[in-house]
C-alpha cells in the first residue's frame, strides 16, 4: 500500500499485476482491499494490472467529516493523472459507480471502458427513504452491532444467501466485525441521494457495461436499466441470485462479464 497526495488530500492505494491498468472504485464504507477477494485475482489472470484505493472518508486515506460527490470524482481524476493511468479501464460499484459515471461525463478522455455495477441515475422515493433511515441509524447513539449486521444482511444480500444458514452466520459475523457506521462512512452515506442525472449521462460515449444484481434493493435493476438506456451503445447485464453485494455473492458470474466486456472492447 502506498499513499499519494491528490486533490488536496491523501489517498492510500495499491497497484499490482501487469498489463493494461484497471482502476477499481469501491462503494460506501468499503475498503479498497475488498476487491482483492475476487475481482483483482480474476483481472490478473486475464492479463490486467489493477489499482485499488481507499476513497476519502476511509482510513488511511484522509477522512474529512464532510465532502461532496464532486470531491470524490476529483480524487479519482487526480489519482488517474498522478499515476499516469490514462486512458484506463474503470470498474465501480454503488457509490463507486456513481463516481465513475460522473467521471465519464466530465473527463471522458481518461477512460477507455467502464463497468458500472449496482448503479442508478436518480433517487426514487423508496431509495430516498432508505437513505434517510440509514443516516438516522448512523447518527443513533448506542446502536447494537448485531442490529446493524442484521439490517445489512437484509439490505445487501439475495434471498438465496439469506436462506442459507451457514452463509448467513458468516455474513453476520463479518458485518459485526466491520461496522459501517463511522464518521467517514456517514459522510459517504450522505451522498447516496443523487439527483436525476440521466440527461447528463445521455452524452456519455465511452464503451460502458451496466451490471445490475437481480435482488438488489438499494440499486434495483430497473434503475440500473435506466442508466444503460441513456448511454449510447452501452451493454446491460443482470446477475441472478445476487443482492447489492453481488460482486461478492456471485463473483464468478460477475468477473466473467467484466473480463468478457474488456476483451470485446480491447484497444486496437
């Protein structure tokens, strides 16, 4: 792990493998090393170099109490430029996908191909209510870790996983050991209520794969499909038996789609 000064803050990042670069952008509250479980090894096997990093708000990167989505987009731009990655491939999930798609709007020359997982281009009524509830829970003092863990299992995983006792025990243990409600994650949670950006995304011309997870309640497939529908020439796939953390629940299916997309759009 290394640290680089970018966009006025410090960002911790890890670069590994060899080949054309792929930058992976994590979602709310997640460390960059989460990609190491499944996506990084798969990309290395496919001949790519990977760059993962901790978004602002996630230590050891700088953790200001308040920031904007534009700040996080600026961080990603600065990281690409300082590491000399452009033009690179980019993979983002959830908040990471929000960052990636905004990057495609303002600095398209930095990206060759993009994969947007568990994304949406607007916040509907239910997702706004869920965001408000998450922020209220984050601000509530003394919230038991077990209660948070149960809520995250229900929000982030598919019924297939929820109905498997052994898997649920593992996920509950994991969530209890890694609470999401801390100041940096709280600042990221506040960015979940994005405005309707579909008209801006209609101008994206970067080859893009939009990937939804069929049982995702945070970024449901119909909202992901809306993003794909407005990006000219984009591809859309939906992964079955997967919730918001589908890239961890169904990694083989997810990785296969990513690698195939990159291969189909290999640089000439």
